[in-house]
C-alpha cells in the first residue's frame, strides 16, 4: 500500500531567479549531490541525526499554471563499507517537486509524493503507528535543504536585472552557462 506525503515551504528571494535556478541543473540545488550517470544523482537525505544516501532521478521541468514541476524519485543505496541492512528498511520515494510562483512575488517549494513502506504488512502497520512521522520529517528536512541551495543558486544567478520581471509564459529551458 502506497502512502501519500505532501509538504510545502515558503521561499525568500527573487521569483525569477528562483525559477531559473529550479529549472536549471539539479546538481546545483540537490543536497549533497554528486552525479551518478547521465540522468542520476546520489544525494543525502536527513531525518534527525541520521543521514542516508539515496539514488535520485530528477525529471525535466514543466509548467502547470503558476507552478513549475519536476519529477523526483529516489531509492536508498548502501553506503560504502556499511555492513548494515538498514537500506532494505528505508522506503523509496516517487513524486513531484514544485515551485509555485504567486502574482505578488510569493514563492513556495512543494513536494507531493508517494512511498511504499518496506516490510510488507508489518511495515505498513509500523508506518501507521509512527514511522509516517519520520517520513514526513525526512521530506520536510529535504525541502529545507533544497530551499537553502535554491536560494543560494538564485543569488548567484540574480544580476539585478530581473528584479522587476515576472516569470514568462514561454516554455521552460535551462539557463545559459556563464563563462567563468
């Protein structure tokens, strides 16, 4: 049985720069990310003091109304040299990460996702009894980490010229790479 998990987090920053950062390379805003093949990343997710690596895939951006979306999927991976089997007990996640831009300049980061508690019937029961709160805390922490990295990336992209521009209705594309 899949469980739904939803969370949102208001962001502070220039909406245009935040949207440009969100539409750009996920490597720039995924927490603790490193490339894992052409379309994948290994990133860190945290819940409390526990940090685990997950193999993530982030889809291309698309728009629905005032929200930019990207698919986000992750599955836990074993740490190098880690003999534990905890990764078999951690769920994967499949969902959509969104950046909602309101007309007044308010920006909200959203996650609407599903996960399947591992461990069959016993895992579903444990999830119902309290592990769902751990899953929600993990997602909220991940959104906080992504928000911080997006805001930092938006500051790098903001050259001051886009402060009064509104996000356009043209198709979403990746930002050009500036020479270093």
